[in-house]
């Protein structure tokens, strides 16, 4: 039961991460105001915290049981998503 709650939360956080990523890309060219930079940095920090949890949980679950297919899929899914989203690297 706990595992299912954790997986549900993982999926919710993964979707939230994608939404925040889109928001961050939307700041491109909008750093003329100090407040926009501050908002961007706060969203970036929120994304970093979520990304860390999304990466670590499946990694730890996979370490406990290397045959855990769901943990491996989630670990791979998160890793691919993070590696593919280079749009944010050029926001400034």
C-alpha cells in the first residue's frame, strides 16, 4: 500500500516537473526586471528539489532490488527527461 502511494506521488511530481520546466523556458528574454530573475531562480530551486527526489527514489529502489522493473523504468524515464531538457540552459 505504501509503495503505491509513493509511486502515485512520483508520477504527480514527474508531471509537475514538466510543468515547471515549461514555465522556466518561458522566462527566456524576460530578465530585464530583477523580479523576473528572482521568480526564475525560485522556480529553478523548486525544480531542483523535485528532480532530486524523482531521481533518488527509483535509484534506491533499484539498488534494493535490481529486478524491480518499475523502479528501473522510472529511473530511466527521469534520467532521459533531465538530459533532454537543455532548453533551460539557454534561458538567460
